[in-house]
C-alpha cells in the first residue's frame, strides 16, 4: 500500500540565550527564513552550521530546550497593496491596530536586497515639496534624496517628518513611517496625528515598540523598505521615514554582544556600517520606476558629530538637517540650523526663480548678521 503521509522537517531547540536559539535539524532552512514552534511563535534564521540552525525569536515567548520548530512558507510572505493605507503593522506585516485582517499574502518576504546600481538609477531633478518655505527655498530636498535629520529628543525631527507627510495630501505619493523600539504611547500619538486627516489615504505605519523583542525592531527598516520598493516599482514616489537609526544601532549592538561577536568601536559590531548603509543605499530615483525619498532620523546632540553612528550615516546620505531644541522651544518651526545643514543634490531640483530667491535670502541674512555684529561692537 502506497504511503501518502506528508513528511515535514522538524528542528529541536538545543540551547537558548535570551532571544537567541540554537536548533538542531531543519536541513533545508535558509538565512532569513521564518520558522515556527508548536505555539505559533516565530523565529528568524540568522546563521547555519553543519549540524544546527541559529535563530532569533521574533515574538514575546518563553523558549526552552527540546521545543520543536518547523518550516512555515506562509510565514515568509507579506500582504502588500493599497489596503495598507491608514493601517499600523508590525515588522512582519501583521496588523496591530485592531482594524481587521488583510487580503491573502501576495509577496515573498525578502529582508535583504541589493541596492540598485547606477545603470538602474537616474539623476534627482524633481523637488519634494515639504510645505516649509525655508526648506523648499534654501535647503531643498529632491525626490529620491536620502536626507539625514539629526537633533536631540525635543528638537522636532519627528514632528517635521509627520508634517511633511501630512503636506503630501492630494498628490500621488506614498508615505511610510517606521518606528523602531518606540514607547507604545508614542506610536498611539503618531497614529492620531497622521490618521486623523486625509494623510490616512496614502500613509502606512510600520511600528515596533520598546515592548517588542529586539530582533523584531532590527528588521523593521528592511520590511518598510521592501514595502516602499513595491510601490516604487509601480511608478509611485515614496517618502520613507526611519525613526530612528540610533535605536536600531543599539539593538544591533545588543544582539551582536549576545552572540559573542568581537565588538568594535563603541562596542558596536564590526559590520555596523554595512548593516545600516546598505539599507540607506536602497533609496533613490530609479529609471522607469518611481522614487524613494528617505529621511533617517538620529536622536542625538548635534554637537556629537564625531560619534560613530552619526559619522556613518552622514557619510551615506545626500545631506543632513541639524535641528535645534532651543529654536523648537521658542516656537520656531522647522527648527533647522541653516548654517549647520547641508543638501547636496536638492539644489539641482530648483528652478531659476527659486535659486534667485535662495541667493537673495542668503545675501539679506548675511547683511543682517553683519549689521548685528557691528552694532554689538559699538555697544561694547
């Protein structure tokens, strides 16, 4: 009699270290596969050896030696489309806003992709209108630009991005806001600000909170980028926010130290530059497609420009805005320090009139500064 019993691979947990597990078995597993235990709790395969699989637990769960994990192809897929507008999802694409489920999953979950090479990119010549005259005139941002926003916690970097997203209402752009390890209250406030108006019709929030396991927060930027690339491939202009990459780097450091990897500068893993730079490089303006404009945030003192993560991100982006908590406290918005901010490609997107206005404004400001300095010297 023919045996029609279905066979499946099963792996047994042999060691656990916090959210890191070593599993014996699963010979067909690949790096970045998602595996599931008997309780439905997921883990991400991170490394392979001749007799074991190393993985990181993605759900809040108690894992013990002897538990079983198995392959689950359905867990390696996402549901991507316009049904995500106005929704809050986690880093695995699951809804976390209690608004119901999604259509069947239609895309394989790919966490690592190579950035498009120069043959598939084109110059940045279209301006992204932020809605702030000072930015659009003096420090313009182009569609496809990667612009770092850095400032302390109360300097308004996140509020700036949220207002830029709200100001995109009515055009054909797609906005994706990614929170990395933020408090749950922060995510609730963000949802209220973005989804209380028309921005909910073209905005998606990919959220991980401080209550989620660290591994889940480390993959949030990759998943958000993958969703952004889906819409970009359809010819859409996408605005993507990473809030923030400092927290992302700290989680990567925590995991690397738990894994026993040799620490580098400031105890970060030796590949920290690659781990973040290859994410940033996936944004841009692409031939026969749309664009991905990326705003990575760094919550740090703007005077800490020699910090490892700051120098890494500054060296990978097309410019940076320095936000001042003092200006923000005085009600000046956006609280951007013009003299300490740079936009390397945004100027190419301006019309002749805009360039003339920018030059005239700068000239007038220089004159006022000289007059102020002269009057100060007279008083002395």
